[in-house]
């Protein structure tokens, strides 16, 4: 038997609905999704620090979550900075 919260998380995940654990996370996700829409493919990590991004990428890899590759034009733009 699963809890009601676990049942909702399973349903929402199956439907592709993003889940956040804080009000701040919800507002950030809503702002991001309203501007860029929901992507297709792997997972994207947004972080205000390199260490935070690296930790999230490591956790994703440890849990078998595929990260999205940058588009070639994005890589070129980042290389120019």
C-alpha cells in the first residue's frame, strides 16, 4: 500500500507534471515553464552555482537520469563568453 502523497506523485510523474517541494520552487518552475515551455528529452538542471549544478548532475547520473545535451549553437555561444 502507498500513501496518498506517493500515489499523487506517481500519477503526476506519469503525466509529465513537474513537482516542487517549496512555494519558491513552484514559482520558479511556473516562471520558467511559462517563458520556455516544457522541453522534450532529458533533464535540465538550473543552479545559481557551479557546485550546486555539479551535485545535481552527479545525483542524476547516480539515479540513471539522462541529462539533456546543449544544442551546438548554445555550446558555441557559451564558448564565446
